[in-house]
């Protein structure tokens, strides 16, 4: 069960942790290795990770490496899943913070997090969540 110290990881941290050429590689690696950290992921963030590391002509990871990385993250971090409650929370967030396009995906992540009792999201992309007052943002 999540606690008040639990933190939801955004997919960008997971991606940068395997992208050795990223300027955020070291930060992401160090952040994910903090002793005693209570990190969580959503199933959607694992999918986003897989998409990000395998896309394009020059993917960050090859297919098998990406599958292995998802398995590592799946075993390392508890996974939160969407539910009817999270859909209802998403509707509330969308009513309170009008959101369009791809930002709706981020609002859904916030809804899942909040319903499951996690109010802190760790991300390098703070703009994705900054309008949602119920969320505390943490940048590694």
C-alpha cells in the first residue's frame, strides 16, 4: 500500500535511466537508487517507457533490451492500474483543470496516483502536471 512518502515515477525518469547519452542519465540513475525510496509506477508509464525507448530509426534500446528493462521495472516497483475510481477522478480533474490533447494522459496519471493515495509525482517534465494543485512535483 502506498504511504504519504510514496512517489509516482514519470516515464521520463525511467527512460533517462537507460539512455546513457542523456544529460539526465546520472541524475535519473542516482534518484532511482536512493535508499529507502518508496517509488511506484503505473502500467501506462511502463507502456510509455517501452514506446519511448523503441521508437524511431535509432531506438534507445533494441526490442529485447526494452522488454528486459520493463521486466526489471515491473519487478522493482509496485504498479498502479486504472479503475472506475480513477476514471471518475480523471473526470473531476478535467472539470477542475480544463485539459486537452495529450495532456489528458498526464491528468489520467495524476488521477490514478491520487486515487491510490500518492500525491507526489517525480518528473523532469513538470509542465505536464503543474496545473493540478493536488499534486506535488519532485524533480530528481
